[in-house]
């Protein structure tokens, strides 16, 4: 007699995406390119490693796609352990999304430490080419839609790094090229090199939120507009600070307790006072704080998309609710301004 575990049975039931999945999502054009991205994309940095149940990861991805989130953002080192998020997402692709590959924009990146020795980090051609091959194997994909250099590497000539990105497109392993964490000068230089090579820069992925406004000071969106490139901001919820997560304490399953990237010391009195003030403004708009933070980060139409994280389906759903009201008038923006400062 054959017996099945619950998980195997669940996998055997074929996933059918929602028929209305394209009805409520807002899509924005990525720079001057032909590519549209959802205004809210899903990132797999946290919550998709081996410490989380795979069926919960799958449920978040399913719901995202059901709601029109066509873009899933990964990197070689997302986990833990590094590589695990690509493997786990590869399983979700195989079980759920295989028939829908042409409806998906899947990105990955290389630029941080991935394997030991001189070729597993930074920006050499050797590292980028090998890393992309590894990412494709982990996700069992022929190509990714966007391949990013994850951070600038001052020790490698920019021509070499951009040449490696261009080569990945020519080899059919990536459709578009992105850069992440580059400052405005590095962005302008990268864009010139890429244009000369014949593979224009599609997109930049910087950090940006009400608590992290460096891209405004550096006029990054102006530089990207001049380059014809789009922008997708990461950590628009400041890793959960710009939500109701920490309003009444620190939950045991929160990022502060489960990750080294957000710390209890980040919850200073000054930060929490701003969080409460912003939460009140959100409430008056009939929104959650997270929804207000997302609407605010999308207020410039040159911001193509925001890549959010979610540890539950409920968080994802709530955040997508931001799309119901993206309009902020001058009075509301002025009210927000004193509390939207770098922490
Ligand atoms: N290019 C880069 O260098 C870089 C760097 C960082 C991130 N990224 C990309 O950006 C993506 C998003 O980063 P992020 O996860 O830091 O983004 P985020 O959206 O600022 O933070 C997500 C976290 O906030 C909490 N949260 C989200 N929605 C919530 C809600 N409605 N209510 C309460 N809490 C909520 C959850 O934390 P809990 O775990 O506490 O539930 C969630 O994991 C990453 O996955 C990655 O793709 C890129």
C-alpha cells in the first residue's frame, strides 16, 4: 500500500493561480525599457531560508502571484544558509510556477561573500559568471530576468564588472542588468559603460524608506531618469520598523529576535516616537503604518517598484492593501515630513 505524507499530498494538488490576478495590481514602466514591474515586488532575503517551513514560503509566493506580484527578488547569498532561498524558490518554481515562467520576473544578484577564496566575493568577472551559473542551477532555471551586481567593488575595474553583466545577457543567462547599492557617480559611470556595450542599465536597487532617505539627498532618481533606468527600493518598511510590529513590544518571531540585521538598540525612544506619530497619520487615512510607508515610498512615479519582505501571508496581503490608496496630498506629505527622517 502506498502512503503519502500531508506535504506530498499538498504538492500533488496542482496550484492554479487566481484568474483575477492581474486586476488589482498596479504596474509601472521600468525606466525607458519595455518592462513593466508590479509596484510591490516580493523579496526573499529573509523568511525563505532553511529555518522556515517550505510550505509557508510556498504559501507566501502563491498568494503574491495570485495578487499580481510578478516579480520575485533573490540573491546568491539569501538564506540561511547562503543559497537556500534560491533552492527553496526553485522548488516552488518546479511545483507551482513552472507553467507560468513567462509571467514571472525573477532576479538574482552577486556581490557579497558566497564561497571561500578569492573568487567568491566582490565584482570580478570570474566571480559573477560562476555565481550566476550556480544561481541558475539552484533555481533550476535556464535564465534569470534580471542579474544584478549586488554592491560596488572599488578594487575591480567597473569595465570588468559591467562587461561580465553584459556577457551574461549575451550568453542568454539573463535578460536585463541591474546594479544595487551604487552611489550616484558609480551609477552614472556604470550606465555609460553598459550603454557602450549595448546592454543598457535596466534598474537600480537602493535602500529607501521614510527612515532612510539617502537617494533623495544624492538625487539618484534624477541620475536614473537621465540614464533611462528604473528604480526598485529595498527595505521600504525599514525591516519592520515602519509597521505595527514593534508598537507594543518585541515579538519572539520578529526580525529583531531572529536576525542580526535589525537590533533591539534600533528601537530608540526617538525612533518609536516617530513610529507612533506616523502610525497616527496612517490611521487618519484609514491605512496601516506599513501601507502609508509603502504609498509614501511610491510617491515619485520614477520609483518603479518596492521590494518588500513578508514573514506571513497576512503581512503580504496587508501590504498589498497599500495599492488601494497611493495618493498623498501636499498637506499629508508636510505632516509626515518631520517624522520621516534617517534613523
Ligand atoms: N540589494 C540589497 O542589498 C538588498 C538588501 C536588503 C534587502 N533587499 C531586498 O529587499 C527585500 C525586502 O527587504 P526587507 O525584508 O528588509 O523589507 P521590509 O519590507 O522593509 O521588511 C520586511 C519585514 O517587515 C516585517 N513586516 C512586513 N510587513 C509587515 C506587516 N504588514 N506587519 C508587520 N510586520 C511586517 C516583517 O518582519 P518580521 O520578520 O518581523 O515579521 C518582514 O519580514 C529583500 O527580501 C531583498 O529582496 C536587497
